[in-house]
C-alpha cells in the first residue's frame, strides 16, 4: 500500500486504506502518525484564529485601547470571515502541493499574525484598522482546518473516518478552549493589562509544529487533484445540503466560541476575569464532543445523529432565552455550555455524512461496471473537495452569529432577538435532514444502499 514512496517530498504512492491486510500491517501506523501531527498543527491554527476572542477582553482604557462593544465584535468578525474564505483554497492546496508540504507552510505563516499581535496589542493608541488587519492575518489559522481535514480523509478507511475526522477536528477545535484558558491564566497571574503574553506564547509552538510536520508527515498521491474536481463537487446537490447543515453545527461552535466572552460582558457586565473564567468551558466540552459525535455516527449514521444534535441545540437556545428573561447568569452559562456540547456532536456527525454520501455513489458506480480503483480515487477526491466547500460555508455561520450579536447588543442591548434567529435556523436544518436524508431511507429509498458498505447516512 505504501511501498512506493518518493524520497523527495515524502510522497506515498499506491495508498489504499480499504485494503484491510495492508492497513493492519503498516497502514494504520502511518495514518496515526499523520493524524497526530495534523491535530497539533490544526490545534495551533485554531488557537491563533480564535485569539481575538480573548484579546478583546483585555482591551480597555487601562492599556490605552478603548473600543466600543460593536468595535470589539467587529474585531472577532474579521478573523472569522477571513478564516472561512481561506478554507476553500486551503483545501485545494493540499491536493496541489501535498498534505505534508502544505501543513508546513500553513503552520509557518501563522508566525506573522502572532508576532504582529505581540508587538501591537499593548501599544496605547493603536487604531482599530491595525487590529483589523492583524485579525485578518490571524484568519489563516481558520484555513488550516480545511486543509487538515482534506488530508486526513485520505489516510483512513471508510469504516474509521467518522472517528478519525472527529478526532482530527476535535483536537483542532480544542485550540479555542486552549487559548481561552491561556487568557484566563494570564489574567489570573499577571492581570488584565498584559495581552501580549497570550500571543507571544504561541511563537515557539508554531515553530515547533512546523518542524515536526516537515520531519514526520507524508504526502498522499491519491489526493492529487484532477482538473475540475471542485466544479464537480460544487455541482453535487449534497455539497450544499451538507454545507447548510454545517453552518448550523460548526458555524454555531466557532461563532459562539468567538463571541461568548463579549456576550457575557454585554449581557451581564462581567469583568475580564469573570468572562474568561467561563468562556473556555463550552469550547472545551464541544471539542471533546466532536470525536464522540463522529464515533456515534459511525454506529447510527450521520444524518440521524445530526438531527439529535439540532434538537439538543434548539433546547439549549430555549434555556438561553429563559436565562435572558430571568437574568440568571448561572443558567445562561449552563445553556451556552449545552449549546457547545451539542454543536460539537453535530460537527462530528455532519462530517461523517460527507464520505458516506460519496461511498454510496462509488458503490453505485462499481455496481454499474465502473473500475473500482478509479471509483475509489474519485470518491476520495470529491470527499476532500466537499470538505473544503462545507468547511468554508460552515465557518461563514460564525460570521453571521457574531454579526447577529453585534446588531442585537448594539441596537437593543440584549441578545434575545439573535437567539430567536438561531432557533429558526436550527429548525430549518432539521427539516432539511428529514426531507433529504431520513425520509427517503425510511421509505426504503436509494440512500439505504450505503448500508452495504458500512457508510450509514442515517
């Protein structure tokens, strides 16, 4: 399976994880090594990307940086938006340059926003536009997710992809909680006037991850892009249905992760220490829940588990509305934490749906007489392309969430109207899941074919 490897660039040819004998002999060890380093790179990328959700808590007249709440929300919107827009080209870059090669570059480039943040974030009088530019550069960390997921989907067999993709994404998502815990540590030990410590902490980590990726990761030839593969993926209706669902799951996770601290400050007047004491908990549990969602989806099917996740997210929004009405801080934090957990489960199960859909299409092609190896390679390439598209579109949901909060708190002083909008969107996602993926199967429709390749779409 991996016998032909070019010395230059560490390219693996003839990679087929579905060959169970080769997988057990040495394939799983290669896959595991690349997965671990992919998680590390993505984790640091998420930390840099979401760093501004922490830095805005420090900004006050005490350090000569006095910004209004709507300006602070804008500072977290910009990196979210840029990270979303970069996901599509980052996903393609893996197929063009190789997973190892691109991971090295994507990690190294994070030194730019980390160094710039360290320099400017404690300079009194720095104008808003400077921070917006640095935040835009930090958006590169959000692109790492798409390239990492596209790369890892090629390393694992279909039967393990829910768990592998969930673990890869969950480990990366933990970067949100990690940087918020770091912010809490800095505030607790050094006070709330030293935001540069947060950014400076990541400079050596970025360098270390880049070196490890260069030394130990591999490129997989099966991911080399065919001309027009992204156009083919974009023409597939499932790409856009899954992207819509991912807006609801990942868009919620990253949007709430960026906004939680500011929401606590705006809704309850929390101090930086009070806000930082709670903001890490939701992203931490949501990140841990992501591989769990993938594992459960391996057993029960991606669409079924995603439907349960949206039901749980709707219930959490109900708790938030109740807490907003009653003014209960503890209930508000509990509702937000539940929302993170259910969005994490939904993240894992939604991404499980991507390889499952294309596995079903591969089975149909092979049954119709197409070459099995070619159909397998096409399925891998299309899955990678859809992961990039869905990742980019889903991250835009985080932009929408922060814009909704910016509007709600800027004009009404309360997030209630934003919560009702989120609730309506979760309802729409549930309808799509039922109509497109569940109803047909329960009637014995074509999606049930996926059962025969253990790639449940339920």
